[in-house]
């Protein structure tokens, strides 16, 4: 029993996650390579390895002939009968080859075959592990800046956070732990190349899945996300259980759940709104925290006209148009927002009955919603 070899293979299997069968196959190939280097050919060489004990034997198969023309593949009848008197012409004799007989070059080549196989399998194992995590969020440790890109250690492999996938203005320190979204895993000759992102909208979705049990269990669905990384995100949620408030579940007690995600995203504001199959109601919700007087949505044209109170126009549009832009991406509608005065002048205003005819009530709601917006969540 080859105890040392067995122990070495077990250690490699545990530490590198490379199967013992693969390593035994590498040893078999290495012995065949050594035989080829030593004898010039290995067509008639057979290697037998016991997987339980790792005991191995290498045999040359030679045909018994009257006159030997190729000593590597043939053996004379007298020499064969010296091994066993029962051998006759045409029989195949197995002659064991001792690995210690191999020369230095043959031994080195055999060693290289084993090491190469171990490296290939190690790269394959790492690639398979992270390929399964593609489109998921993982925690990594910042290593260093490579130009304007950031090298991040994910445990068994390094990932690259390119400049284009970084949040504008975000900086990192070595050994800092951050969450990243795995965009793509590529197999290369040097191992797995892993590309990660901090700006992808799916990062926010995955963070909610990890933080909110109702989302993780499928009770609450995230129907749509629109994001301007580092600044603001809007998500539309829907509950499959009438007893569960989707927005409340995502916000959490005293905003604990959404605040944990906001902290991970370093202060990025998150508006959580209720999804609705009715485009007009969905658009009204998406423009939160602004209040809406009326919405006329054309589902065929994917366009909507929205009327808001005069003093809420700037809030509905948002700084540099951000609120309206995110609402349009969230709903998939082109949104034209007008103030009540503008709508009346253009003839687009339809005097719907609503709950906000009193200006004081409008103002109170505006103050409340604006405070929620500043906190980074919409309850």
C-alpha cells in the first residue's frame, strides 16, 4: 500500500476540491508519458492503479515471437518461457516496468504532467464554483487599485471591478469588505476571469432578497427597478399575500431593512412604491414623493400625460429631471408632466375629483413625503 501517495491525494482532494479519480488519471498519464520518453513509445504499455490503496503497476505487453524484430513490443519464446513455461508463440506477456528505472528527464516530464493536470483541475473547479454564482451578490475584500480598476478578492479567486462598473465618487481602501454583483465569469488560459459591478440594478434586487425574508421566500415580488447608481433607485413591489404590505415589508421596522441596504450602497436613496397593473396608478405611484392630480396613460403608445399641483412640479420632475426619468424607466412609459396651470392653459386638464383639493392638505402631504425622500426610503 502506498500510504504516502494516498495521503497526498486525500489532502489535495480536501484543499483543492479536486477528485481523487482525476488525480489518479493524471498519475496514469504521467506514467505513460515516462514510458514513452524512456522506451520511445508507449502503445503497448498498460498502467493499473488501485483507487483504494493507490498501489500502481506499470506493464509492457510483448508478443511472443520466434525472431525478435522490435524488442519493445516483442519477446523471444525462450525469454518468455523463462518467465513462465506455459507461454507459447503468439501469446502476450506482461512485463512489469519499475518506475525507478526511468531516467531523470522521463521522471521530470512525468512530474510536469501531474502538476499541469492539478493546475488545470484547480482552475476548472474555481471557474465552476463562481460560474454558478454568476448574477448573484457576493462579499469581497478590496485588494488594490489596478489603474482605475479595483482588484477584489472573493475568497478563492480575484475579481475585477472596472471603472465603468464603479459608482461615481466611490472610493475604496485595502482590506475593506464590499458587496458586488457578479456580471460575468469567463474561462481563460490563466484561470477564471470574474467581472463584478456596483452599479447594476440587480445588485439592489439581490440585496433586498438577502435582507427581506418576504422577498427571498417569494411572498413579495420586485416587479421593476430603475437605478442611477450612487444617487437614487426606485423599485416597484407587489405582494402575493393580501395580508402582507409589500412596501412595509421592504422598509422594515423603523426603516431597518431598507436602511441596511442604503448603508451598503453608501447613502443611495431608495424609493419603494407599490406595483399596479393599471398603468395610470403605477405612474402615479412611481412619481412619488410628488402628488398627482391626474394621469392619462396610452398603453399602446406607451405614453402618459401627468398633471401635478403647481408647487409640486419641481418635486415631480426632480433634480435635473431625475425623479421623472427614473419613473419613466420603472414604468416603461414616456411621461409628460405639467403643472395644473400649464395643463389648464393647454387644455389638457381634466377636473377629476380627488382627495387633495385643499392646498393645506397638499402642503402637509408634500412636507411628509419630502422628509421620507431625504431619509432614502418611501414608506
